[in-house]
C-alpha cells in the first residue's frame, strides 16, 4: 500500500473532494461531457485535487481522492491524474484560480472550429472578462496546449480550445462551473442566431460591455445610500 493511501485526509480536503466529484457528475448529467471526457480540479492550499484519468464520474467516491502538488507530483491517492494535468497546473500558475473546469461541451466546441473569438452576442460576455478567445490547436495533454490556453485566458476567465472544448476558472468550483455553463449557453445562442438565412446577429460594442462589467461589479451588493 502506498504511503499516500494510508495518510488520513483532512476534513477540508475531504469536503473539497466531495464537491469536486459532485461537480464532475454534474458536467455529465448536463451534457457538457461524454463518457470520461473533460476534467475538473480544485486547489486546497498547495494541493490540487483533480479527477483521475479514464474513471467514470459515477465510480468516484470519498476513497478515490486524488491530489498532486503544484509541480504535478502525486501527494494523495494512487490513481493516474487526468491527462490534462499540465493544463490545470498551468492555469493555476498563471491566474491564481481556486478551481478549473475543462469540458467538451458540444456548442462551444463547434464554435471553436469556426471563429478565433466568440462574437459578443450577449452581455454576459463581460462576466468572462470580454470576448472569449479560441486557443490555438495543440494535442491534448501537452505543454503546448497548456501554453495556448494560458495565452487565450489572458485577462479572461474562460476560453475555447480549438477543435477541443472549453476551459473556465474561478475562485471556487461553483464560479468555474457557472462560467463554463454561461460559455456553452452563449455559444449555443450565437450558433442559433447566426444560422438564420440572410441575417447576422447584432453584437455588443466595447462600450456596452464595459457598462455591463461595471454593473456586474456591484451585482448582489446593497446599494449605498
């Protein structure tokens, strides 16, 4: 038995793993991934909890906790980490995020084959930092893909991966997941609007997106008076 298997898992880590498994199962239930495609991670201190490679999410439980350090060395569990571990670690290093969600969402992946940037068809574009870029293509699991994603994420919280899928990050899993879902919804919206013969969807201007970004800064906060 490996030392990491005998080590007791702190409560904070165990709770984070449960949330990660729940979010992973949700990606499958909501059609953002098929089979074992896609992967998720969450950071707890200097440990990154990450979904394992090739394991269906419905088979993950408390005993399958898997964690690596920020250099990718396994510190918890015995399963093989997702092949996209370099991508997750690169995003953490570049953004200081608390969680990363990677999916193969069908509408977003379709858009990644058509444009270099998702046109700003809805004001929620501002919630992702601006028009969502499409990262240049690179083979999955490579450092080249990780570098392309980090480049596309500059000043953004989500990006598309050419002919591949999506990456979104956030302070926590809920935020990263919400950004993933918003991105897929906007991609579907743009595909639907742009498919109408003889018509082109109206797009928001930089000034309109800036106004939304400012309003979102105060969203959910009590008005000052």
